[in-house]
C-alpha cells in the first residue's frame, strides 16, 4: 500500500485528453489535473467524427495536452509511478497515437505502462468519485456506446445487454441534424423538448417485447424523419412548435426505453450496491430523472458522477490504471492497440 500517481492518456474518439490522478492510502483519490481538448469544431461540418481528421488532430495535440496535464498537476515525469493509456476500443488512428506516445514516455523514463480498455475506464469511474463497492450496475449511454455492465471487479465485467444498432447520443445528434439544430445534438434537443408536447407524435418504443435488456434506436430516427417530412409536405415547413414537439416526442421515447430496460437490468443483475450512469446522454435531465426513479423503486442508490467525468476524459483511464495496479495486475508495454475490444 503506497501512494500511486499515474498519468492517463485518452485519444480513442474525438477528445484528446491527459490527466494525473493520485491515490494516497487512507485518502480519497485526487484528480490533480484533467485536460480535455475536444475536436467538436473540426468534425461539425460532417455530421459525425471523421476518423482521418481525428487521427491527425490527436497526433498534433497529444504532446501539448500531456504537457499541460503534468504542468497543471505540478507533477514531473520523474514523480510518476506509471502511465495508463487507452489501448481500445476506438478509432485506431487515435488509439495508436496515444499508445505510441505512452510507450515512448514509459520507455524513456523506465515507467510501468498499463493498457486500459476505454469501456473499463467508464465503468470504474464511479469508484473515482465515490466510495462504492462491487458489484454495481453501470449504464453507459453516449454517442458511441449504449450498454448495461455488471461491474463485479476491477477486471470483471458482465455485459447484460445493449443497443443492437445506434447509440442514443448518435440518435440525438441525428435528430438535431434533421431538425436544423446545432451539434452536439443532445443539449439542443433537450432544450427544444422542454417546450414541446411529448404526446403529439407517437414514436416507437423498439424491442420492448423482446426479453432481456437489448435496445434499438435506429427505428426512432426513421420515425422522426417520416414525421418531419409529412409536416413539410403538408405545411411547407416546420413551425417552432413542430420542432419542439418532435424533440419532446423523440426524447420521451428514448427515456422510456432506457427506463424500462434499466428496470429489467436491475432485476437481472441481482443485488447491487448502486446504479451508476456514464456517457454524455446521462447529462439529459429528464432521462436522468427517470433512471433515478427506476433505481429508487428497486431500493438501489443512484449514482451520476459529474459530467466532466461521465464524458470522455483521461482521469478515468489513469484511475483504471491505479485500480489495476492495486489488485496486482502487472503492467506491460507489450500490448496491441485494438479498434474492437469487448469487455
Ligand atoms: O460521452 P460523450 O461525450 O462521448 C462519446 O460519445 O463517447 O457523449 C456525447 C454524446 C453526444 O451524442 C451528445 O449529443 C450526447 O452525448 N449528449 C446528450 C446530452 N448532452 C450530450 N444527449 C442527450 N441529452 C443531453 N443533454
Ligand atoms: Zn467514451
């Protein structure tokens, strides 16, 4: 039991991130720095993340983001006990940039190197902010992911179900695009929905008849497109209220599907210490409220880490590295960067 100070590096999607996290025995973990450089503006015109643009941006920015993280933390490379880097899953160009930098730094300084699964990073985040024991249920809902994970240990995850097509964040982003709202779509759609009537349009609640907790969100997007187009055909365009009602109907459908499937996941998982959420979509207030209601009904504490730790960041990667070292998993620089890497 010694103090562990780790540098974390994350570059698997469209955020270039580095962080320094320290665990001192007997104290809660400390995030000494957590720098996130988003690429939103670089991809905005394309309606999605463009892998080539992402890879180049990571390669150009990683050095300075890492340097910033060390400077803000007031920690030199010599004071580190190791480096943790996202080795997948994600866009391989970005993952490779992060892995190469981490490998170089670790080799130059003789530091232990820990390969971290990005999803494990998300899944272990609740333990960075709260003293929470295994097992707990994690609902990861972002632009790229949607799954229920039963987190049984630092390196023990059971996937209970997830989306069979789009992630909800992706559906929010596409909805915004179809309605001429700004990106990222989630906050824009949530804002419009606040003033809309969720009952005016009947959107589907896909896969509710299927057992278990798999979900589907791509049909929702088609339904929205159809509703939008019939309004345009009938009235020559969308009114402000049309847009609000479409957003409200869409959001209500996503929220209801997530709530019903969370209810099932809690029933399937057996006793858990908490329901924790992560991912950008967990920022959505009505969705969050519905999840909390379900959780409370099961008598399970509801945990939503602060948004900056729910969305992509490197503190979760450094933390996952610390957790892995603590349970005796050996560091190694001999690992591959993996575009696909199920938990
Ligand atoms: O976790 P995240 O930052 O990145 C990954 O996808 O890994 O999630 C971003 C996604 C975007 O699709 C964004 O539209 C969505 O989260 N999002 C929201 C809200 N804020 C962000 N979706 C619904 N409501 C929100 N308030
Ligand atoms: Zn993520």
